[in-house]
C-alpha cells in the first residue's frame, strides 16, 4: 500500500511506532505533488526547506518519547490566507504577492506543537472572495475529479490537494461556505466549526464576524482528529472561546438511535439539481436506517439569507481591505506622483475584479443614506436567522441539507455570471450568519460521476455530534 493511501491517523500510527519516518511521509507528499500539480494547481507555495527542517524536529521528538498528537508526523497543507512564519502568505492576490509574515497564525503554532508538518500553502480565491478558485492572481485550480470543472472555493486549493492525494490533511477558512462547498465539489470531508471555537489570530480577514478556520480531510475520523488540535481559547483572539475537548473515541462510537434530524423544505426548492436532491434524500434514508428520526420543517427566513450575507460580508470586507493602501506593506504602484495617486493606483492594480466589486458594494451599503436601508436590515436578518435555528434546535439534534444546488461547475461559468454564483450559496451562508458548526460529507455521485455533498448543521459547539453522525453514516 502506498503511503498516500493510508488515512492520516494510520500514517501517524506507523510513524510513531517507528515503521516509517516523518521524512518518508514528506517525501511521498512532495512526490505526489510533483505528479499532480501540473494537472491540479492546488498549491501556490511548496516550502520544502522549512518542511524538511520541521520533519527532522518532529522525528527527534518522537524518538525521544515525547507524547504527541494522534496526527504527529503527518504533512499538512495550509490555505494561503493563514499566516506562516517565513513562508509567503499571499491570499491569492497581487496585493500580497511578496508578503512573508514574521509570525505564525495560532492554528499553525498548534499544528507544529502537535507534530504536524506544513508542506505548503494552497491556492484560493483572492482574499477568499469567490466560489471557484478562479479569482486567484496566481493560477486557476482544477477539480481533480474532472479538470474541466472548478474545485469550488474559496478553499479550493486545500480541497483539491486532499482530493488529488497530494496530502492527507489541509486547513481552509469558511466565511459563507468556503470549506464546505469545495469539499462537496471535490468529494472530501470538511468541517466549518462553531464561530469562536478556533482562533482567527493570523487569519487574514475577509469578514471578521463570519470567518472561521477548519479542517479538510479524506474522512470524518481524520477531520475530527485535526479539529481536536485546532479548537480552544486563544488570548490573542477575543472572539475565541473554550469548549469541551473532543473525545475521538466518542465520535467513533456515536449512536444515531433516537436522534432527531430536521430537513428544511426550503432546501429542496427550485434550482436544486435532481441528482443532488436524490443523493441527499438517500443519505437521509441511511441515517433513518441507523435509528435517526427524519422530519421536514419550514425555514422561511432562508429566502433572505443570501442578500443579508453579502451585505454584511462586503461591508466588513471593504473595512478590512482598507489597510492595503500601498504605504504600510503589500503592493505599491510605481511611478506615482503624490499620496492620492499611491492609494488609487496601488489599490486599482493590486486588487482583482472580484475584490473591487465587493469593496464597492461594501462602501455603498455603509454610505450615508443607505446604512439603515441595507446594512442595518441585514444585521436584523442575521438575528432572525440565529433565532430560527435556535428554535429548530429545540426540536432537532441537527439539520440536514445539500451543500450546493449543483455538483462542480464547468470552468468559467461562475465568472461569467457572478450573481448566479452568489445565489448558489443559499444552503451555506445561514450557518455563518448564525455562527453554527456544519460538516460537509460526500454522499455519492451524479450521473456524470461528479461528487455530491451533504451538510449536517449542529448546535453551537456540538461538533462531536456532527462528526459522530458523519462517521456512523459512512461506515
């Protein structure tokens, strides 16, 4: 069996038992990347020098008998909007093309402490703005299942790297579905944790009240083991909170017997691809066969979620991206005459079209005369979404639905019709507005052989139940 065929947990077990070295695992990952990258383009940066030095340190810790995590020695990919000390962090943008952080994101420190080895940074939509990984300044990532399809976004590089067998695990970030949608398109497992359960320190902000870092893996057990490392309070992130430690044995023994799972009727309306609806319904039947009670319910607020999400996200984005002015760091336009022209030309040349579109929309909804009409109402809808899910969770243990209305889109289709792409986020953005955890799982293929994904949405800080249900369903 090739090393890349092992699960991340099995690979680590062999490394910790002395059957394999960390260097051998890293060699296998880079060999796979060398083979697959000309086809997939999942990575922006492969940090071999730093990775092999880190692998040696981890090997020495293992040989010294240090107690490390169940994923010790496993190479991992990190989305390129998560800061890595001494390794370029570009956010897929010309604006940060040469930016090398002097510090690690909190989650990267946790990975290193747990004995994982960062092998590279994955491609993404520019500043996480997009759903196809086609808005990156550097390259267009392809779906490993069908290179003429997109891998989803904005964490498309991370999902594609895992699906292509280049790496066992990856980190993504999810603002409105950016972990779950690419996981669904590529046929892998992705977890969007509860807002605040994972530190955002070192994550380059898109929309600060919605962003959340989470794991992407080939199966639920590996995703659970990685989430167990990432979760926890960080004093550098005031929004982070402590939660119960994740018991991996409890995840593996989770029982669906007597659990109630709700399905919003609005999730199966017009626009949903027939094959997607069928596969998700079949998954619901499987959960019922495992003892769960499946029931449909009304979630009428769903129709307002997408516009509310884009108003809030773009408002926060225009504020967060205002720091890129050509003065402090990042791209600075040459041959400018005065301060005003530095600002104008640096931002005009440094940002791509999708970023500019969202910056303009954000400034519009925050401007005098429109704040109350748009931004304030969007915040009110956000509260109604939170209340609707709170009410649903008085009756259900979790909520089931599709991740996206279709399977992976053909290349170029989303860029030609941005509004259609925005509307496709209908099933994912409510999770971010409400700050809830959600797990994306593969649940079969459509007629063209493309992966179909479902999502399980849980109560705040109830990731263990979602992961346990996912493990039960796929085993």
